[in-house]
């Protein structure tokens, strides 16, 4: 247990490599981070009418978000009460009822079990009313974004997002009309899920890894250096503000408000797995959802949002602009996917020491410079605060597996 505690609490300026590579720590993350945090599962435009549904995975749990015939959006575990079969396998769709493909147990969109073939064989005490779909403990919406939480403990959604609310509002409601989703797609990369979260708030790499892409963008759009990051240690968010022009960091915590957001490129990270992007120069608003698949495999689900009234030409241009830079084959996306694979392989080196996240640690306060690790440290502070419980309460199975591996290699 002591070695696990030392691994998780390596320090504010270093991260133990095992946090990216150990399957036991990954299992603890699924339980103690994704099992206890609010996770994005759908945009309300996907659930506009009764019967509209969206499937997702949160903390390794299969989830259905569906709008019932009563108009209410609910979250259910995507598992039949009979033999546990996945009920819905498409990413999204529309259904009048939810029918298990295995034995045709059938539920309505409010989760009630409505019919069972040859039900008489179960005897007179078999009660359909007691075998409805199991609801997730919590599902809430904010600014058209639907989140679930796999526990009733902890804050409600708005309290969880807290000081990030003004930024999320400006991104999700940048227009006065409803938004549609276009071009929802996902891709996989060979690396730990935290690599993308770190990379999003790491401007230090941009001019080196994305040198060609940045030269191309600057020549077309005249873009200059980033403004900086705002991240409160232990909070559930960080904000990367600005791609054209800097601001006075001393006053940033007080002045980074709605008007600044409207005129800047913004990355907003909502811990642990949602990245919201707003770029007024390119007329692009997008969401990026990180879904851990394994300790070294991650799925990234991308949403591009457009005003509902946007014509086909504007939709096409917005989609092209997003894919140009952030798509898996885009000028920056392809670099990131490749480097994540290289990082994951490098993390397996036995004698490489710990990962360093100390850039800019001399600067106190909630605001960091454009190439500092301020927001990265904020992310890890949130990570440690949740993972500490795994040590304190003693998650016996995962801890035993980790200790066995540690003893075998020590």
C-alpha cells in the first residue's frame, strides 16, 4: 500500500510513470475518477424527440441516454435485466421501444419492462414491474450538454463546473439559437487517456511538434502567440485563452470574462474527460470527449456544433475547418496521435525517472503563462485528490494486483 501511495502522491512537480502504464492504476481511475465525476454523454440535439437515444461508455460502464415518450431525458445502464446483453449497439438512433436482441425482452423508452416472450414459464410470481432498466444514479443538463454521474455522492452538475460556467456558456451558447451536431466521429490512439488531457493544455509543444501546421495557419490567418492558462488547483476545469494577442496575467483572474471569451480561441477542459473548443476566427465550436479503453488505448469522440439555421455551405466550411486542424488526419491531429504512441512506448522504459511538470512553478496564483505547466499541475491535483481515496480506503483487489507487480519487479 505504501508504494502505491508514493506513486499516486509523487509530488506537485513530477508524475510517476506508472500512472500512465499500470493496469491496476487504470482500474482505480475507472472506479474513483470516472465513477465519481460528471461525464459528458450527449448533446441535446441528439435527443431532440421522444425515442432519440445516444450510447456511451463511462468508467467502463455501458450507458444509454434516451428521451422518453414523456419528454424526459433519462440515463440507463445499457444492459438487459435478463442475460445482461447490450440492448443498443449503435452510437445513436431513434426507437419506439428498446428490445433486447437475444430473447426479445422489450422495454419502453422510460425503462419499463413491457413484454417477455413466453412469460408464463417464469411462474405466477414473475413481476415485469420489478425488472425495468436500471437508471444511472444522476443525469443532468447544462447549456444543452448532457452529463451523467455514476454515484449520488458529490456536487450537482452546476456546482461541479462552478467557476467554469461563464466559459462553458459562451462556448455552448455562442449563438442565440439552438445548435446542431455535425460530423460526429471518433478515432483511437495508442496511449493513455491522460496524454490528450495534458496535451490540450500544453502549449510548450506547439511550435515544435506542430511547426509546419503553425506556419501554415499563421500565413493564412495572421495568428500570433497564445495568451495563457487559467486553472485553479484542485478545481474541475482549466481554460486556455487566446490565440491572437496576449493579456496582462496579473489581472487575468479578474478580467477573463465573457467579452474576452467572445474574441478569443478558447479551450475549456472539464475534468476528467471533456474538452470544449471555441474559435471565432474559424467559426468553429466543437467538443472532444475522451473515453479510456485500456491503460494504453484511448477513444476520442468529436462533436462539431453549428447553429441550427446554418445552411449546407456554412456547415461544410465549419466541418472542413475543424478537420483541417483537429481531425485525426489534420495538420495538428496527426502529429498528436503519433506522438502519443511514442510517449506511451517511452514511458515503458524502466530507468527513465519521473515525468516533469514543473515549468512555471515559481508563479503563484490561478493564472499561468502560455508554455507553463500550470494547467497540467491543476489536472494532476484533481487526479490525486480522487485517487487518494483508493489508498485511504484500500481498494483491495486493485491494490493487491499493483503490489504483486511491484514486488515482482523490486
